[in-house]
C-alpha cells in the first residue's frame, strides 16, 4: 500500500474549538503515521491548500437495506436485488464522507464482507443483524387484518424479525451473534413507521429485555434500544441497555440516570424533519403521520437535557429510502442546540465507542486507521456546511486509499 503525505492541512482542535495552523499528516500502510512529519521516500504528496482534514464521519444509526420508504416493498424485494440496492446506498454514504456506518437493523455479514473483500466501495458496516420486535411491535408491518404468522423476517430487505418470549428471545440473540452481529437491537417502544403501535407504548417485558442484555453481555457486547418516550428510556436504562436510539422525549432526570449508567444516546433529528417535509407525498399513512410532530418537536428539546446531563451523543440520521437526501440536515439541526465541538466529539468519540473501535476510527492519532475527509470550510464557523458534501467535500480517504477526489471540481 503506497504512502500518502498531506501538506497544508488544517486539523480540528475540539478543545479549543478552532482549526490548527497548516501542518503535514503522513499516512503509511493504511494508518496514520503522524503529524508534522516530512514526507516519506516515495510517498504521494497531496497539497490540501488549507483545507480542513478530519477523521472520516461515523453514522451510528442507519439502515442500508431501506432502499424505499415503502418498507413492505423493501421486504418483498428479492435478496439479490436488496443487496445490490444496499451496495448503492453504501457507495453514496462513502461519497458523503461516512467511512463507518453502524447499521441498526437489516444488513448482514454479506454486506460487511462486500466491503472488506473490495466488492463494494462503501463504509465499514457495524451490524446488529435484525432488530428484535415483539408481535405488534415496531417492525411488525402487518395490518390488523393480516393474520399471516410472520413478516418475512429472514429477507435481507427487512429491518426486523418478530420474536416473542424469553426462550425465543435468547435463541434470536444467539443467532444474530453467530451470524456476525456486533451488538443486539431491540424495539422497546412504539415507532413512527409502523402502523399499530402508539409512540408511548412499551414493548417487550422486562424479562425479555433482561434476557437480551444477558445474552449480549455473555458475548461481551451490548443492547441498543429503539426508544422515544421517557418511560421507555428509563426502563431500558434500569434493565442494562447501553445504546439509546432517538430519545426524543427524554426528561432531564432520565438523561442524568442514563449518563450515570454509562449509556450513549443517538438523536436522529433529520429523520423526522424529512418525514415532516415529504412523508405524506411518499406514501406514509395517516397513523404514521400523526406521530411525526410529537417526536420531531421533542427531539430538539431533548438535546439540551442530554448535553446538560453529560450524556454522550453520537451522530445518526436514520433516513430511509427517498429521505436519504436529507442526511446533511443532521448537522444543521444539532447545531441549533449543540456547539460544533460537541457535535464532532459525539460523532467521533461516542461513535467509536458504540462501534467498539476506539483508537481505530474517529481520531487522527498515530496508529489509527487512515479514514479521512477534507472539506474546504471551517466546521467551527459553519458546521452545517459539512452536511453539503456536494459543495464542500474535497477528499475521502478510506484505509489510506483515496476513494473520492474532488479537488479539481
């Protein structure tokens, strides 16, 4: 693997909330060799002309199999077609600067291998397999009159599988882990995109969630929970869940409890903004639309509660299908409450922890993987510009190899 040396690169200093003076960053064998070093013999030298060089982005809540907002259409698509669609989504993500993506339900080990084997030009995937949903829960897309015994949980385009009872929950967790899951995902609360479960409805019994936490712990990993309501978040924290997805309606008291328990939250504000703008036109039903304002308005309020409690927040978008175009809004929406340093620290530090890749990603320390992005803007002056990669992203580097070079554009 050839060596690279980036000159005239300005780096982010999260503690100072400012860019460094121009410096040199050296990459060798797919890893960061150091900063301020001279170019090695035979290295390719890339002059960034003062652009901002940063660790590659980490999206900690995405579903690469969600090609369409019509979730049933995703499920019934042939697995081969679903895989090809997912590959295209992954290629889009890498082109936007995301070098690592944590998939919260749907992706399998084949898509992980597709990247590592060089068949897909996309980000590394950290997968949970399928999200676990009880009958009538968040990934049970059957209408009330549909009495078929399952919802095609084995299809690649499905984000979840229906599992009921402690014994079957244990079996499902073990199956996911055996098939390459790096963590377990549970639908512990009602959701927007499902037809039969109210937002404030609790899902699964305490014993079922405890079983998931135990099985994950036995495998030295954790449980991630889909949660909106304060009651669902509080219950999951008490039961040992560590990754809290969405958290739109969290209270200050519960945020403090979650921080004390060592949890990480993943707000996903862009998802609800996109659904508000175009959900109806794209076929979202009346029941689903009625839930959007509740979580959309609550999401912004939740950020201050979590920040003030010291609850780490990773970066996630959760954008399905045609709403993927709104992914860049997450930076802008977070910036209504959080500082650029808080947003970027959450993406890189909390994100690396959730992916269990501390020291490997989200950092430019010597020895870290050379996953890098270069933007022609100062993120401390305009953090929202990071959400407009078509205008400002100039370079994407994955494992020391240039994946996208737009400096001449």
